[in-house]
C-alpha cells in the first residue's frame, strides 16, 4: 500500500534540504521517505539540490603496494583513509565538520 504524504510533510523535507544543505538521501531516510520521492518533491518545488562538497581526486603512485582498496580524502588540512564498508553518514559528517574549518 502506498503511503500518502501531506503538502506540509513534503515542504518540510524540501525546506530541510535547502536550509541544512544536507544530503537528500540522508534527510529522506531520517524522515521515513524514499529517496526517489524526495528527489521528485524537490524537483516539483523547483529547487536544485546542492552538492555536499567537491573533492579533488589524486591518483597515487603506481609503485605503491596495495594491500586492500581504499581512498584517501583530504579536506580542511586533514587526511582521511576510507576503507571498504565505511559508514557513509559518518564520513559525510566528518567531511562537513572539517570543511567548516577552512
């Protein structure tokens, strides 16, 4: 059975995404809405979701041994090693906090 949302619930999601700059998926999940519905509501409201942040990607040295695949993220003067199976929401929070320091 499809769940029906009120105009106020839709507006709450759109407003929260706009005001916090948070990720659409994270806000939708917290409010119990599917990401596809959230993106549809944002599009209908005429709002363009902002990207969380841009990251510079640097290819590592081809001579460096790789024991396991991982990504190094540099933000706000800090380097974060991101291993497979990382917590996406935690990484977003850390990157946002470090990005605010610059």
